[in-house]
């Protein structure tokens, strides 16, 4: 494999390039533009990809342990078979990404772009969705069974939470006007500082954990 260990690739325009079987592990690639590039086989473990551009990147099966992805543009990227549990994806653009079936335990999506994202059948344990503006792609079935984590300062006004179960989830300072929690099971759920105007709680089951 080609090794770029002594080459500064940060903030470079490497769009529409071909990287085949290259070793970019532990490299500073912050701010680098990989738009339209082919990076199959490239090693990215431990690399700093903060604020890098990787739209439509094919990252299937990549080992990204230790890889920094805060603020990265991963819109429409293929992340199948990529372990995102525990990753800090704050301020990242994940619009149009299919995350269905993933374990997102302790994953931080705060202040990111999640428009058009697929969260079907994901494991949401201590997952952070703070300061997110969700669109219609988020369904209540995606959140059913969520444990810990939450939605501080997130706008979820009018969202339908009815009939689902949430445990230890926080909505502190969230915008929840008109949301529907009717017949939901809310175990140790927090609403500190939230806007609860016109929120429906009829038939909801409030419990302490």
C-alpha cells in the first residue's frame, strides 16, 4: 500500500481522485475535499476527517476506529457495515444516509444535518440528537424503545410520539409544541425547560425508572 505518512493532505482539494489501497491511517485530513473520489481499500483508521468533504463516498465496511468525523460532510455516503457506535458525529452532514439496523449506542449526532436519514431498526442507547432540525424522514417507530440520550434544544414540534416507549430520554429545552405523547410509556423522561404548549399526554404512562 502507498504510504502518505510524511505528506500534508489537510485542507487539500482531492476531489475526483482515485485512492486505491492507500494508507491514510492517522493522517490529518481535516478540511480535505474528497468529493467524487474513489477511496475503496484506503485505510482511514485514526485519521482526522473533521470538516472533510465526503459526499456520496463509498465507505462500506470501513474500519473507522479512532477516525475523527466531527463536522464532516458524509451526505448520501454508503456507511453499510461501518460501526458508528460511540462516534462523535456532531456538526456532521449525514443527509440522505441509510443508518437502518445500526447500533448507535453513545453516538453523538448533535447539531448535525439528518434530513432524509433512515433510522429504521437502529439501536438508540444514550444517543444524542441535540440541536437537530428533523424532517419528515424521522418516524416514531425509529424512536420506539430508545433508552437514554435525548433531544436538548431540538425542534420536535408536532411530532407524533404516540404509543411508543421511551426510557431515560431527555427533552430539555426542546421545542415540543403540539407534539403527541398520547398512550406512550415515558419512564424517567425529562422535559426541563421544554415548550409543552398544546402537547397531548392523554393516556400516557409516566413512570420513574
